[in-house]
């Protein structure tokens, strides 16, 4: 039934046989050179010139005032929660259509996730649905937001830029200001994505980026915190390096810290990848245009970037007419060696989050039944 799509994907990636991966890393620059430099220097752990350079390169590209590396994106999200003051027992508003790391990071602190619906045009947290839930469930007391039913403090809001497509950031940011809620962006998938000309991860108090092996650029494993507040960035650097006070030889730690510092050897890879980031994004956007043109006029919808957004198209998305068609598409493509994947199971369906409070999730449920990710690697030929 889907042979024509399978053939088109193989032609697009110039791969007439074998497995077409969902998203393979692309190493075409100074990766080996910088890794060798790192090894020769013997600075392969959390100290070295590539760590500082990588932070500087990401800050410059994103427009952030400060960027701080972490071991991975989940660590970055955990640290972001701590930095904005989320405490055990607090509530955090987020979306159910997300990767597990978003919800896990809240659990590390003992915070309670409240799952609110997404918008169909972004696949990310909906300002309209969030406003409706807050109007019915929240109250402001002494410049803090509380859930009227549970009595818990609603401390933060964590939208996720799904597959690299930015949420409606200005509306969410305004809503958070109105209700005295801290905005933290889960920008794990959106390195190279912009909303109204401004990079994702720079609208909230903190943004968290991932450089996992399947991301647009990779450090093997790695993450980054983005700040528009330099002082908060300095605090993050301190906390992620075991809260060690600088001294020539003494070991002095002034609070509980975290071993979240990215090794220099990973940062070396990141520096080489950053040198080609825009090239990768342009390549992926061209691929998205090819897909959009191909699927136009068919009964399969190709998901395109929301208004006011320039997306990295990290993973390309098609929407099938229903779950039965989705499953048939997944079966036929994977049987043919074309790696395709459904979206994640909604967080509120998982056993550890099944008792979390939820709003109306009709859009998330609609998308969950229809989304399929199709091959999205940078094409080298």
C-alpha cells in the first residue's frame, strides 16, 4: 500500500537497499582533529579548552547571555528546575506529548507534573488550554500561584518544542508572567530553531538543550543550559561542578552540588559539530520541503513549521488518518527497511504518572494516534 512512499524515501536518501535510519549523526568536519587534540592534551574530563569553547559557540549562535554544558539534556532539565526554585511537592505545568525526560526531571525533585493539552499546529503546550485550566484551578496568593484543589504551589511551566517546532512562546511567556509562574523551555530537540527570529530556549528563565546521538548536532551524550541572566548562568556553572569553590589546592564546597559537567572530549565533538550546524539545518529544511511537496494532495499530511517559526525539522512528521492507518504505515515501512517511529506514549498513560492531574487532552490524544516520524538525517549527497 505504501510502496510508492518507500521508494520515494530510498530515492531521496540515495539508498536503493539496506536500512534507511531515522536520524543518523553526521561527521564531516573537524571531529577527529579536535578529538585527537583533546586526547593529546590529556584533558579528557570536565576541564579543558573545548568545554569553554563549546559554551561560547552555543551562546553566540543562540543569542543567550550564558550557556552552561551538562552531561545530557535530562541533567540540564533537572538543573533548570532547581535553578528556578522548584521544590519537593510543587506542581509544574507541562505537556503529555513529550519524551520521558521532561517528566522524569520533575520527578527527581519530587515535584508533581500537571499535564495540559498541546496545540495541533505546534504539537507543544497550548497557551489557550493552559489559560483555561489556570482560570478554573489556580489562584494568586502573595505573588505566588497555587492550585485551589490540591493547595500546592504551581511553580513552573515546561513547554517542549516537539521535534524542533517552537510552541507559541510569546503567549506562554505572557501567561506565565500573569500567573507568577517560571517559564523553563525544554528545547532538547530544537537546536537551530527560531521563534520570531529568536532562538528557542532563550524566552524562559532557563532553556535546556540536548546533544544526544540522534539530535541535529551531537556530542555523543550531552546537554546545555541557556540563560539570558548571566548571574543565574554563573550559579548553574557552580552547581554543575559539585559546587566547588575555586582554590589552587583546597577542596572547598559551599553547598550540595551535582556532577553534571560535560567532559572535554564530548565538548570537542560539539565544537566540530557547531561549525556545521547551520549547514545541517539548511539541509534538513530542504529535505522537509521535498517531503512537503511530495505529500501535497495525498491523504497523508506532512507537518510543517508553525507560524512565526523557523524550524530545524529535527524529525519530520507525517499525520495518518487514524491509528489503524498509522500502524499499517509503521509496519510496512519498517518491514521494508525504512525506519519510522510513532510518537511517544502520552505521559499520563505511563504507570508512574497515571495519577497526575490532567486537563482536557483531546489534541494530544488525536496526535498520538496519528503521528509518525520518517527518516530525517542530513543527506550527504
